C-alpha cells in the first residue's frame, strides 16, 4: 500500500476527529524514506574495459610456489579489483574456491597505499555509492566461485 492509499484510509477512519486525522496524514507525509540509491554511473575502468581486454602479467619474483605436488594453485593479483575480476571471468568462471578483495574504505588517510577516496566524506549518498561500487565487484566474484568454494572475504 502506498502513502496516498494509506492517507485516504486515514481520512475514512471512524472515531477520530478531523484534527486527529489531519495530524496522522501530516505525520505520514513527513516520514523520511530510507533506503539505498544504486548509482548506475559507470566507473572510468568500466568504460575502458568495454574496448580493452584486461591482461594480467606475471611477476615471477612474487609467485606463490610450493614444492608439494598436492599444493593448490594460488594466484595473487595486485591492481584494480574490477579489472582483475573481469580478467579472471574470461578463464576462471566457477573455478575459484576463495577470493580475498581489499576494497577502498574511504578512510581519507593520506598515507594509505591505494586511492581510497572513491566517495567524498561529505556526500550524503556516500554509503550507497560505496555499495554500488562494491556491488559490481561482488557480482563478478560470485560468478567466479566454484560450487565447492563459496568463500569470499573483504580484506581489511
């Protein structure tokens, strides 16, 4: 039931004075509506990924190597997580057991290694924008997880 229908029902109630009905309708209209606003504005990296295929390059000195033949194949990817997840989606969909992502936290800390100032601290929609930002990454990450995996962690 929407606010208009509810206001109409209030005006038809028996046992209330017109002043009480008016107060209830005013209270109904003055209520703030809370919720998330999902931004649909593409990020710069998304626009670039439309025309450019993401390419991961190996850095041999950063390799995670084990002598054991039973050791799992671990991959550490440094860089923009949307770009890395998109690259993995081409070859690893449904094949990954665990994903760790280090997202921006909008700490405003000048010494932070990554650019974490995705949303202005004074923006009234900063939480919604951050969730919209993360939603894209989480959707791709979900498609990468194997049926036996299903472990996803935001690293902090």
